[in-house]
C-alpha cells in the first residue's frame, strides 16, 4: 500500500512540474499601432482598446503579408523571459468593399 501511495505522489509531482514548465500561449487579434523593426517588436491594439507589445524572432512564422502599421493581425504568442513572443503571425487582408 505504501508503494502505491509513493508512486501516486511521484506522479502528481511530475505532472505539476510539466504544467509549470509549459509556457502559456494566447491569441491576440487586433491592429498594429506601432512597429519597431530594430527591436523586432510591435504594439497590437485589440477590439477592447488594450494594447499589447509583442516581440518576434527568427522562429516566428509570418503569413499573409508584410507587417506594417495599420495591418490587422492574428498573433499566437507565448511568454518568454517576461515578454510576449510571437510564434505565429497571420496578417489579415482587408475586406474589399462591394
């Protein structure tokens, strides 16, 4: 019985360590209000008016067009060293008026 309890305790500790080690990811959808290519950062303003600074690196995947102020983007981020770092950036094409 003690072995079963000990094994279960070890399993709980291992699962907790995995949960802590996994970086939190989130999605930000909004408009680029500022972009700084030198620091590889941009500020994205979402529909509620919240501005989020997002950094990108060589591993960030960019699809759909060029990053520029005024572009609407959908960005998948993860927390890295206290910063939101983009893993995927989808530039959304503006809708054509008909």
